[in-house]
């Protein structure tokens, strides 16, 4: 069995962060989302990975390399435009050959990994296996319809009027029969080759398509709210570790990780949270569910339930919460101008201002 990992896409819902960075490399608990997926694939005993890459190919390749860090052998497959999940299968045909494969969306996060799913697929070997989870608003996902016995009878992509609340999770398992299906379908109204249409083609041909409704934790980390929620979930599993320097005027409470080379001075750190290597926290409070990446500066500020990417500084701004702060960012107090806000915002930014 091989793996096909999708690491293209523009990441429009995470802009402006993804104007300069691949969405799959945005860190959760100071580790790229993509890395959790690669570790899950390796843990399931799959070692050959074809990675679909687009405009951010150079950054993905620099981060993943040949895959040996994860115990994998990675082959990169360029996709000129993000034309749908089925299109990714189509262009990976030569790489996949006649092997079964697991397709994993690189910006998805599944607690507990995929080992049981892969083992079950190897044992039973249906033509296709999909993962489903119940969501409050399925209109943003591929949606499955099941009959009374639990058999998959229909799939729709982002329907206006969903027939169920069962959304497709970003992990699929296929035998080689899927290759005929992706060649048989036409682009959708979005101009993409939809994997839901290819699986529906299998269903219409009476192929053996099975589903598993997962009860564990799954998130598509495509927006800030979900990124912060995944960060919270991962940090819940932290074990306390103080490898950096914490001075006698500071207090660390609970599951706090201070990486080697980090310094905490005259500050209060309440876990679960992680302070990255080379970061300096001084005269500040860092609260639960916060991850601060490497080489940052947090000075005379309060920070909680947030993600701060590397090489950024927060200086003298009071309290920040529920925020995603990118690389090389400087956050400082505004000039003392009555009833005014000074903003420098990138394209597609979203700002909330208290008035």
C-alpha cells in the first residue's frame, strides 16, 4: 500500500498567513499540521508516499525533504492548478500503479491516527473506504447518505440542502478501481474533478464502497477557529518539561513546556502551553492553550488561547487572546491618538475592533 498526500491548495481561508506560507505547514503546538499526518501514515506501516504539491512546492519540499525523518520515502508530484481531489488521483496514476493507497489531505488532523483504519482495509479490501463524522453544518463538506443498514448510497459535494449530517473526513482508502472512476467523471460546476463524484461512480457501478463513522476528534484546519481548536486539543496531551531557563521571579503552573534555549523572566506561564526554543518571555503572562514558536519575544504583555509563529514579537500591548500571529510579526501599542485606529492590513484580512 502507498499513500497519496495532498499538499497543494491556496489556503484562502487562512489568509493573510497563507499569502507567504503553505497552509499545511502552519504549526499546531509548534509542529506543522502536515507532520502529524505523515507520522500517522508511517505508524500505519505505509512507507511510500506520493505528495501532491502546487505553488508552495519549494516550501513543502524544504520542510519534508525525502521523508526519511518520518521513516518514509517521499516522491513529489506537481499539480499545476488545484483542480480537485480526483484530479490529484488522476495525475498520480503512474506513481500509484496498481497498488492500493490511502489518500490523506495534508491540512486535516485526526486524533489517534489511521492505523486501525488501514489495518481493517488491508483485511477486508473493499473497493473504497471513506471516513465520516457528524458535523453541525455539513454544507461546507462532502456529505454522505446512508441507507437503513448503514450502506453508502449517495455522496454530494458541498450541497445546499444536505441529506445527512455525515461529512467526509479527509482520509480515503482505495484499490486501483478508483482510477477508472476518476477518468469517467466530468468537472463539477466548480471546475474541479470531485472525489465524491468518482466514489459515486463506483457506487453506481455496484462497487464495494464502505464507510466508517469516526467518534474521535477530527478537524479540517482550513481556518483560524479550527487551527486554534486543534492547537488546544494537542496541547491537552502535553507533559510538563522545562528544558529552558526560568528565573526565580517566574512561575510555571501545570503542563508547561519550555524548550531548550528559551528564557522566561519575571513572568507567569500557565499550561497547557509551549514556549519554543530561543524565545524570550519577560514581564508577561502566557496562559492556557497557547503555543509560541521559536525565536519570539513576548514582553510586558498577556497572551492566551493563541498561536504565535516564529520570529515574532509582542511588546507592551496588554492582553491578546484567540489569535493567530504569523512569522516576523511585530505587535506594539498604537500611538496615543484619541478615538482612532491605525491599521496596516494585508489582502483578505479580517479585523475586529472594540468601539
